[in-house]
């Protein structure tokens, strides 16, 4: 994997521009037409949030503007954006239930059909503090009730880095969180509640993910953002990061409960440097840069355990929504129709139990 000179510029975190700056950056870029506009897509990973303190905002109208891109996005999975629409008061452990209420409301708006046919937030992945151990049970129950049948999983960020990269994480996880006994007690409650687990971490932590998968084979686990590769120069091993990453995910292959979200590579930490360009990247450039990661995931896990994701608006720092899905279509063009259907739709429909006109998933 070649690291470009642009990628060696100082790492500034995952969202270096405000929403206004991002909008201005995208406004000056040439737009692409959506490739294969008839192909049904479930976007299994996007966020919605409003943070006046940081100048970051991405709400339902913003998502609708991106969905109006020519691609056939039939449904989405809402994934927690830590502290987004949490309750302002009450029991601290229960505050994240507010995000589920919010996402359910967005889903109800989408289901009205007024804003288009896409089933936005058809399924929801929320946050619960699994470090509570057994005490997380009433939180999970409250979240399920608030979700009104949409709650499918829990995400608890475990991304940890002892250096500059970790210092820029807004909500830091403790080291070795996944191996903590109390966390694992909380994790054990997911299968009881019929919930999956989404994990955001860095590639240097994948061995801990493997140990968790081995201990809890009955819990469906989804590794977000292909495992979070640290490809910037602030990581001392950045020149061999791809090799380290591939060895890490290869060790996950025997665990059939593990799935991978193929995306998130627009984040600055991957080291491609697109966020530093004069304009957002086009699909051909994205496809060239991302192909080794995509091909590795497909070679090792097969399409039935992989799903493409947008990770919007975070990946908007590198590219537009149209260009992102075009890149995925370019890289997967040589696959069979059934393999592509799995990648763009069926794996997400099965894992998150999303019902669309293109599936019978429940």
C-alpha cells in the first residue's frame, strides 16, 4: 500500500471542517451521474446530529439532499452518533434512550412517504454503556420500547490510541475496553435481547475483537469501517498498516458471527489525504485507493458477510454521496449479480432485519 505525500500531512481528526466549510468545499466540485441507478441499496451506516458548539449539523433534510443523488437507496440503518439527541437530564445511563426516540421519529417521518420512498432509519443501532455490566438490562429494555420495533443493535466505541490519533477522539474509550469483565457482562446481555453489536475501533485492536467473537459466538458482530486502519504518519507503523490490518481481519474469518462494514475509508485516519484536496475526490480516485481494502474483505469473508456503508456525513470530508456509491460500484463491477446484491442490499437486510421491496427480511 502506497502512502501518498498528502497523507503525511498532520492528522486533524475525523471531521476537520465545519458543516458550512464542508458545504462550500462540495459546492465547487463537479458532480457525477449515479452509475447503475436501478441497483437497490441499503445504506447500513449513517448518522444524524446537530452540534452548535462545533458547527457540525447533519439532520434529516441534509440526508434527504444526499439521498436525492440518483442511486436507488431503498432503506437506511441509523447508527448512533454519541450524544446525538440524548436526554438532557434524568438517569445518566438512560440518557441515550433519547437518541432512539429521535431516530424512531425520523423513521416515522420517512414511512409517511411524504419525503420519498426511502425507508430512512428502518433499523436503528443505538448506544448503551455495556460497561454497566448486568445493570445495562433495563437500559436495553427501555431502548427497545423507545425504538418501537426498530432497534436492532448496540454500538459502543472502543477506539483507543495512546498517541496523537487518540488525543483527537472526542469521546475516548479506555484501553482494552472489549476485554473488561464488566463490559463483557453487559455484552452478554445482547444475545438475550436479540441485538447485534457494532464495533468502532482501530486495526491495532482487532485481536481483542477476535477474542470477544470467540467468547460470544451467538452474538452477531459487525466490524465498522473495515476495522479502522491507522494510515497516517502519526501512527509509528503507518507504512506497514495495511499488512497489519489484513493479518488482523484474516484472523476473524473463522468466526461466522463476524460481519464487516466496507466503508468509512473517507475518514482522515486512513491516510488517503482526500480531505486535504482542493475539491472532493471523484469515484475513480476513490475506487483506486479503496480497492485493496475492499478486495481483501471480499476475498476473506465473501459478499454474504460484507456490506457497503456510506458512513455519512463523516465520510463527506473526502467525497460526495454519489461519488462514494459510484466507487463501490466500480470496484465490485466484476462480481456476479448475486454477489453484488449481497454487498449492496442483502447482507444488511439480513443482519439488521430490514424489509424492503427487494427482500423478505424481517
